[in-house]
């Protein structure tokens, strides 16, 4: 205290001091650890090394596949290799959809000319009989437009061509505004008397990669096949139709759904030194679609979660509360792993929070926190992430795999990343190592490590 006396209202003093003694000291206490964590993530490059291993030795790994079974072993081995505690598998029955070996389509012009069209079967779709299906293509932008077609839709292949809205700031909002065409397109096509759904790929990018993804059926409606076409081809087909070309599509698919298969969530821990029964879950999903390498979706989230643990262990940062890494199985076509994790009885455990990284391994910007009390607690920690520009703490967040924990009152959180390029490769042949940047990936692992460590020390 200097000799100057300045009149400061008492409430301001109280407020100011609570800031210095409480929250700002959290930042002071962990600033040096945060910097060490980032240095270790960048210096070791282990998240990238793990992703290379996962993507090249196993590759894509859809639920129920031999690759998914190998990915389970892989994740367990990684965790054991880094000396995690209590590494174990939690069984879960998962759907087993297979694309099969036949997937071909051709456009047939009014003149009779045939032209090969690259398509991808949508996940969950039925296949066709061996001779395939040939029918005229009719374009719509919405289910309303399809309804208004009335009898004109009968016997046709319904071509859904409403693009993701480019004006949306959030690419996830744009995806959410278009994905009904993929998810319910086959049901609505069959209701209208159509014979198949052909869907414009879910991406804002105009290129020649068809993107797959989940689609559904309902028991009360006849099942018809669903497939996606690249945005480039969707625009071309649309132009041809607009010019009055009577286009048909001939296609053959061998997809089918086989009986459910036993698979596993892979779990490992850093046991808390003071409150081991208080759990913070971090994770991503181990399964991917059956094309590409599942590099961003969600190999990135898995290796970042494992790397966050490795870093804490390497730096000798011992959490007071237990941090648990969960590699969830079957996010893409069933969410069975997430549901099973939340449903499992875990006596003596209290989950403090669950954090998911499943928006790609892009540059982290901060964290979204779905729970307002947790948000208020964590928001003042933002300066800990400022030195690498990842200090955005926003209300609202979560992830598909951890969503079943939400109704149990567990605060859900997600890493916020720069997602403008996420849908470029999402669910396509292009979701491969070369679209992931190793530094961005490492920063994400570091951000996850910092948040989980501080939560483990400070509680929520
Ligand atoms: Zn994902």
C-alpha cells in the first residue's frame, strides 16, 4: 500500500480482491504449467505420430468392421504404453452395416448416352437387386417441394439438391440446415412414391468427392436406397435438368445391414491423488465412416485425448481428481458407445464434466460449455489459453458421444476449433492425414490437457 489514499467503494474492493485472490490466482497458479503443456505438445508431436499410426496401419474403421476391432486394440495399447491407470474395455453391441463391393452409377441422357457417375452409398442404406435400378431423376430442394410434386415423384429417383447455406457463420449450423435431406431423404422419397434418394453431398466446397453419412428408415415406410453425389456433379445434374434434359440414373449397390457385433468403448485413467471418485471424462469417437481414413473425424479427437494424458504424465502433473479418457465406439451410425457409457452403473463415482473433441483437429479457439454454472466457473480461466490464442470460452457446447450424459446433469463441454474447412473432407475419401495440420492438432491436445488439468485441481 502506498501513501496515496484513493476513495474506493467497499463493494469494489471486495469484488476486486475476490478477483485477485480467487480466479486470477487460478490463472497465475497454472500459467507455467499451461506453457509447459503447449511446449511438450508441440515438441513431441505425439498427437500427429499417433494419428499417422492410426490412419495408416488401420485406416477407416466403421462400427462392426475388423478395422474397428483393431482400432479398439490399438487404443488400448496406446493407453497401456503410456502407463495410464485402469485401462479397460467396456462392451457394447454395435450396428454392422457394410457397403459391400458393388457401388456403381451411370447417368443416362435422353439420347441414350451413358456416363459414369461417382456416388457413395449412405450409411444404413439397403442395396439393390443385382440388376440395379434405372429411373428418371427429379430434383427438389426440400421435402415441401417433394410433396407438391404429387404424382410426378412416383417411380423417380428423388434428387435432393439444397446446398448447405453459405451465409451461415457456423459451418455446423449450415450442416444442420441441410442434413435432413441425407437423414430422412430416403423415407420421404419412398412416401412420395420414389424409388431412391440421391443427395447432394453435405459440404460447402464444390469438388468431386461424394460424402457419406447416416440415413434412417422407419418401419411404416418402404425402404429405398440412399446415396450421395459430389457437389460438383450435383450442380451439373441440376443444370442439365434445368435445360430440359431427361436424365435417368442407373445404379447398383450391394450395401446391407448384418447382425449387431460386440465392440467396446476403450477407457483409461489418470487416477486422482485426492478425490479419485470425482471424474472428468475427455474423449472422442474411435469409429469412423468406411471411406477415407477418419483422420479429422474423429481420429483427431481420439489422439488429442490420449496425448493430453501423456503430456500430463510426462510433465509429472498429477491430477487431484480422476481424468478418464474414453474412446467411444459407434458415434457415426448409432451412438451406442455414448449411450452405453452414460447408462452404465458406476458406484462411488461422481462425474464432474465431460469434454469431447469431435469437430476436427483444427486450430483450437477455446471451449464451449453447456452448463451455465460450469461456464461461470471456467470463463475467468480464459487467460490461461491466451498465449496461443485459444481463450474463447463460450456458453453452449457438448458432443454427440457425451450427449447421453447431459440428462444426468453432467456439464458437457466441447473444444471449439476453426471449423471452416471441416466439411470439406467430412465423411469423404478426402478425410485423410494430408488434410490435418500437425501443429494445429498438437495445440488442440494441449488445450484439452490444460482445461482438464485445471478442472482436476480446482474442481467445478
Ligand atoms: Zn465425428
